[in-house]
C-alpha cells in the first residue's frame, strides 16, 4: 500500500542491523529532508529512533507524519549527548548510526560503513566523507591537537584529492554521521553528560573508543552532505567551547601529550604531520606506473608489493607516488588497503614540499626518481629518510631493516 501524502515511511525490520538515531530540535525543513533521504536511498536493514529535544517550531506535529520510526519527545532540551544516549538505549541494532538532522545521505552510503566494521572487530566506529551542500569537502576525519583543539581534515578543499580518498584510522570523526558498534558505545558509557549541552562530546567519545573498545576509521566510499551547525540551537558560546576543551584536555592529557601542537601556520606539511602523528612508520614508495591489479605485469607486480606491505604493517602510513598514469578521483582497491596513492600531481616538487620531513623510508621503484630535479626535491624535503635504492626490484626486507624490523620475506 502506498504511503499517504507527505508521510515519510520507514521499513519495519524485525532484526535490524543498524539503528539510526536522530536528535531533532526545530528546523523541520532540514529534518524532513534528512529523514526523506534515509527512507529513499537506504536498503531495509535498519530502524529509526528519533529523539526530539522540545522543539518549538512545529517539528513535534510534523513528526506525526513519520511512520515506522520510534519517537521520544523530551519535555525539555537535554542537550546533544544525553538525548543521543536516550536514543541509543532504545536501539535494537548491532550498530548505532548517529545522524544529525541536517545530514543528507547519498545512495550507497550505509553499506561501506558496515563493511568496515563487520570485517574488523577492532573497529569501534566508522565515519564517512562529509561534504558541504555546495560540494566542497567538510571533513575526511579530523585531527586532535595537543591542546585538545580539533581540525576537520580537508575542510573547504576539493574532495577527490588522494589524501582524502583512502581508508585510515583517525583521531576523531564528527558524530554528524557516525556508525558505532553498539557494544562499544555501551562499554564506554555513551556520551558523557558533563559536556552537555554541546561541544567536544563526540571527540571525547572517539578518544574513549581508542583507549578501549577499538579504533575510529574513516571510510571515503561513504559520502554524506552536512549543512553543519544548522541542527543545533545556534552558535556555541565561547565560554562553553573553552570550558569543554579544557575538560577534554584534562581528561585525556596523557593521550594528547603525544599529539603535535597546532601550527600557527596551517600548511600542508603541518596537516600531514598531524594526520599521521600516531603512525610512527611512514614509508614513501616511488614508482613509475601506478600499481594496478588488472594492468600490465609491472603494474600487477607493484600492486602485489604495496598491498602485501600494507597488510603486513597496517599501522604504518604507506604512500605510493607514481610518475605515470591518471590520478584516481575515487577510492579504489589501493585506498581500501589503507594506501595513499598519488599519481602525477601538477608539480612533484610542490607535493614533496608539502610532506617535508615526513617519511622515515623512501623506497625507489623507478630510476627516474633518482635523477635531476626529482632527486634534488627528495633530498631537500626528506633528508632524514633512509633511501632504499633501485636494484631491479623492490626488496621489502630492506625497508624492514630500515625500520628496525625483521625481514618479512616479501619481495616483488
């Protein structure tokens, strides 16, 4: 039977994999679109729980037009964390999907998040790539600096750059859209109400996950638009921001002391350093053709090498820079393996300067990198790196020795 006009219908699922938890407070125009898109583009493996924080603009009446969802109406505004905890307590799914009422999902958004969590019990939460409605990147995971300030990685940039297109563990990801293993959420006690009404509670949650139940992973195959700030009560007072940031800093001092300080100049090398602060082993593999499992024999060989390396040392940062081929504008099998793959940027010298002093090992898989201006740029920007020379093949054992590890016996 067709749904009645203006009704947003959600499926009735006996055993949902996911519980979508949405907190509402006014702005029905945005909420309606967020709910409509979830209903229209998501397969029937989820349930919806809506918690309204005492809306005053007619949202309560409009929620009567939502069918198939369970709705809790709070008599007063409890704030972001406590209200989401209420929704989580009503959940039946293995996973919680925390979704802001100003976040608009795209087709195919949910499965990539679930796939990451299903494949690795050590993952507590998975985050999508967040875009502004105008198409600019809003967040590809986030960096937490030493003083507990946060920077959304890639904010305002072009979203399809290589640095935003590979899966990786992150310090923190916004709860605007965040898939969370329900057992992990319960294990850390959910959002801490000390941060209410809003600000820093999702940073605290992610740090709590990393300290116990598991990692927070960024998955670029999932894309969600986020208006940002439109679902809240307005701008957060500076006193509240500072209070919560100090609370976060005090609680996680031993963890944050290991993070770099925020640079007063936000430049590529500082951001790359912040992004990879917890990856002590950073390896730059310099190739000719881009690795490709379905390409030429040379491309297949290179693909086997870097994927084997990434699987052997998943906690390292593996970057593959290729002279030949077209840049990939979407996540591929290299990005799924956690490999940052860069192909033929406009200027290699500029790209290398953006990674100044970043890598511990530079592995040479094509002799052209050891010639002329490219060689000079590598020596100038990575003077601290151990260089593994070209000898007809790339010997991963030599890379291992440079890192002080045992030879894993992989050669390509």
